[in-house]
C-alpha cells in the first residue's frame, strides 16, 4: 500500500479542520478497505472560502449505490458537495467543504 498526501492549507483550524480530517480519513480508509486500492493520492487545497479534497486511487471503484456509514458521513460533513466516479483506471472522490469564517486564521 502507498499513500501520498499533498496539502495547501493556510491556518485552517476549528470545525473546518476537523471536517477535513474526518473526510480524508474516511475516504482513504474506504479506498483501501472497500476499493482494494494499492495506491491512494489525496490532494487538499484551500480555494478561498472552500477546501477542495480530491482523493484518487487505483482500486476497483464503487460497486453499489447502497452507501455505508463512511460515505454517509462524508455527505453530511460536506453538505452533499461530493462526487465519486470511476475514470479510466482510477476512482476519484471530490469533496468540497465551506470554510467557517471563524475557522481560518486572519493573515
């Protein structure tokens, strides 16, 4: 197994940081556990008032649309702002979380 994480977060704290951590943890666990991935790449970027997470893996992809607790948690934490698609030889989960104005440190 191999996990690579790229991140560019500027002073994210509080509830928004907790959401991002929980989403990434769940997405990576799902890729290895259910998707049978050998390699997972996670990119987390700060896009003004949103955090964008893009998790790609080389696993078998989503099988059924009967989502379990993990994807249900991602849905709740992101307010429904996510997609999960199989793209050629990789699975791509994209999640957006709005940053709480009180969660980011002022410059």
